[in-house]
């Protein structure tokens, strides 16, 4: 990553959602569905300056449109937004009040990886996105962790066809347990990200928020050298490395903070606004 010079201004701002735009509910694996006024105002200064603001999250498409509406990202022209969902596996355009228009989706065969994980963690829960509705799950996830409808199904049914993303969740394990588990298995042919808890996202090889954002840049005639990215999780590592300037939230795990070009305030200190104020005063 090359540090921008004094004349550089971001032309694309990529923002994670949970733990970046939205504050975590203490002691729970969910976030408050509200954006701090200071963060909202800073984002609109970026929009007014002509920057493209792109949400980039591990959330599924149906769980991201409400955040776009909270931020009023469409502006006065009500243009369609570019949004990177499912850790880069799904890219869509969104107009307020309308449905998400999927423009790109990466699929993969998750069955071998899921079977290998369940051999070692037979009590783990598995979820596959049911786009536009919610998730198909082997058993219900803890309240608030998945948005939309949850439909129970057998694991072999869930992975019988190619999917864009699989979630593995074990409430009885820790994030460190899952880091070790994924490293030991190797998970050949599949990429993975470990979350804050014992939460494992499986995605197609080579797919990440960074690859999704590059697709958006290609459409907009921009490049990574034009991008500022802000995030707090392990699924933001590729995005922070890809962008000209990658910024970690203050409460991010050390692995993420160390990989970033800079560290801003925590989500409780409106860290996104602190960073954006630097470029869009």
C-alpha cells in the first residue's frame, strides 16, 4: 500500500457496516440499527464532494438495503447504489423502495468444506443464504445474528447446489477455536473468514470485499488507487490492503489494526467521521 500524498482525495469510500457504521450491542453479536449523526453528516460531505460511497459487508443483500436507507446514500438524484454484499460474492445495485438488482454473483461447491468442518465440530450450525428472504439453516442461530426468515433443512440439502456463501456457527466455541480449525483443515478450494465469535464464513476462492470493490471500480472507471476503505473485522483485511488507504476502526482486533495504513477512533467514538473529516472537512 502506498500512502496518499497531500493532494490526494478519495474518489471511492468503501465502508464496512457492523462495528464500523453501526455500534455493537455490548455482550451480544448484534449491532444497533442506527447511524450516529456525526457519521451520517461526514458521509454526506463525501457524497457532496463527488465521492462514491459503497457499502461492503459480510451481510446478505436483503440485510444491507435498510442501512443504505438509514444513510440516505442515494442523495437528491436518487441514483442506484453499488453495494458489495456477502463478503464480495454478491454485487448489486439498489434504488430506495426498490429491489436489489444483482449484477454479479460468485458461486462455489461448499459441500467438501462443510463436511470436513462438521467432522471436527459436529454440533456446529450451518446456514446458507436464501437471497431476498433470509437463510436456510440446519438449526436456528442465536437471536439477532441472522436477518430475515430462517428455514430449517438437512445439511446435505443446503450444500447440494453451488452457493455464494456458507456460515458455520458454534456457540460453544470461540473465535480462536475457529481460527485454529480453519488453519488445520486448509479448506482447499474455499476461502474463509473468521468473525468476532465462533463464526466462519466460507466463500469462493479469490472472492473478498476487495474483489467485489474492484468489480465496482471497473464499472465506475476507477481503481484501487482512488479508494479509501474503513473496516474492523478479519473479513476487511483484503479490502484494507487493496485500497490506496486502508483504515482500521479503533476497536478492531490487533491483526486488523496491524494490517491497516492507519487506525481511527472506535465505533463508539464515531471513528468513520474522524477519518472522513480528514478528507472532506
